């Protein structure tokens, strides 16, 4: 491909030629770019494919997201990591590699960041150097600016597929078995409160989206997220709410906690909280305990027991309550916990499905229903195993009986 020096030279020429670059319509700008590339191609005998690549690259530097644009458009790339204006990494098929591209300057990267965050009414600057945002296609964006980021501005983009993954896709990827999927499908229909835990990049949001599509279409659903990512298409009566950061004067912030309180006045059948990270965990538990059965949420943890400990800590951060009271809240609000993990071969799998029982000696009792059992390692290091029933029966079955699906659900648990 054409050397970056050539690209910078052509961009510089166009800037000198076109004084009011931002006021030129897109088609006129494209025309100028094509002419500049055509002149250069005549002197250096470029192939048509190289000319097309050069036109797109230069055009995107003015109107798109510069070197990020082709990476964003590449459907095979799942994550884009910009460590500085000279370092760009991507994840493709679970493998991370460095790209041979860079921004023309740190200022250009900062301009791209401002273009991204401004489109979703977010602010990022030296006084507020960390922000979460999203692209128009729903991809999640995290930005960290200097002086927090020592090498320069950092962008991490978690891309999402155009078509949301369905349970059939997860079964095909062996992330979950048909048996466990049918079991969870029935639990969602019967309005069990389900909490999804997992580490970074384990697929919590994707799995939350999959479970959300099990919800009957005649219900009213409120989704609450820091940055809107969920893609729920089967629910007509759907309201999606998103948090808002404070403005430059430190005012106007709308937190997840406030959204939960507001959502309770909107007559929801279920509430879906994208992720709980702090004091809002108490509000979520109270919502689940006050008639909003079938609610769903996610949290960051390394195991089911770790998730329970983290939930305790989150509630304590916003309320001075005895630990036993908090544990009682958790055990009465959350009925099922699903844990996801990204294994050493980079595959994402459901590794456990557990039922939360009452307290015993002050501790929440966990009833494991399904657990991932590793059987062997493949020739390329792939983890070979299966999510298997433990043999333990679901103890809280009242909701299944009320929904009329008790028999078929219990049969799933008895196939072990």
C-alpha cells in the first residue's frame, strides 16, 4: 500500500487548496480527493485498487474516523485498541495483532475522539479524562486522555455484529448446550430474576441480549445502560434509557441509580440493567423484590461466589446495612446466577448456572444446576468440554407452575 508520508502529503495539499474544508459538501470533497489521487497516480503508476484505497483513506481523514474507519467497517474485527496515535491493535477471531497504521498526529486522534463523543452528547477533556460512549452502529467506546494515559489518548472500541447473536448462534459456537438453553428459556418466560456474571470480554452483554429475546412480546420492558448496547427487537413495548455524564460545570449527571428509580414509575413488567457497578445494586435488588419479576442484569466477577461478594460490597458502598440484611436482600431478589468465562483458548462459554437459596448460618446457599466440565485439550490448545447438569434439582418451582411449564422444565434438569 501507499506510504503514510504520501498520505500526509496529499492531505496537506488538500488542506492548503480547500480553505473551508468543513463547509464543503461530501460529494464535492470526494471529487477533490479523487482528483488529487488521480494526479498522484499518473506520476507513480498506482493500480486501481491502490487508488481506491488511497481515496477512501484520505476522505476518511476529513469526514470519517481517519485510520479507524476501515477497521470499524471490517466485520471480521471485534475489538479496536488505540494505545496512542502511533499504536493501533485489533482483535480478529480471538487473536490480537498490531496494525501497520497510525494517525498523522496526536491532535488528529484527539479530534477523532471529540467527534465520537460529541455525537452521543458526552464530554471528555483534561478535567474529565475518562468517558464511555458509543458509535452509531452501537459499538461500545471507552476513551482515556492524558495525563491519565501516559503515552497519549487511548480508545478502546468493542464492536457488535450487525445482526444480534441469538441462542442458536451460541449453541453453534458451543458456548452453551441446547439443554441448558431450553432450561434458561423457560426460566425467563416464568419470570425468574436472573443475574449474569463474568470477567472482562466474557460475553455478558451478548448473553444478556440473548436472554432478553426470550421475554414474551406482550410485556413492557425498560432497559437501563451506561452506554446503550442492547439490541432487543422482539418487544414492541420497549423503553431504552441511558445515563448522562455531568456537563463542564459538573451539573446534569443522570446515574444508573436515578434511572432505576425513574423506571419504577414507568409501569414496567421487567427491568433490564446493563451492568451494576456500585450503589445502584441496592436499587436493583429492591426493584426485583417489589413486583418486577423476570428482571435481568450483569456484573463483573470471576466466579458465582465472587459475584455475590461483589454485590455485597456494591450495596455497602451506598447503604449502611448489616451484612446479613444485604445477603437476605440478594438471596430473595436474585433467583438464578449464570456465570460466563473466557477460557484459555479465547472461547467464551457459560461455565455455570446456579440457583440462590435462603441463608444458612448467615451465608447464601448456592445450588449448582449446570457446570462446565473440561474433558480434554485439542491439538491446537482448544478446550474441549461440555456444560453438564449437576444432578441437583431446581428447588424454587412456584413460578414454573404458575407459568404452566413446570413439567417440561424439570425434565430438562433430570436428563443427567
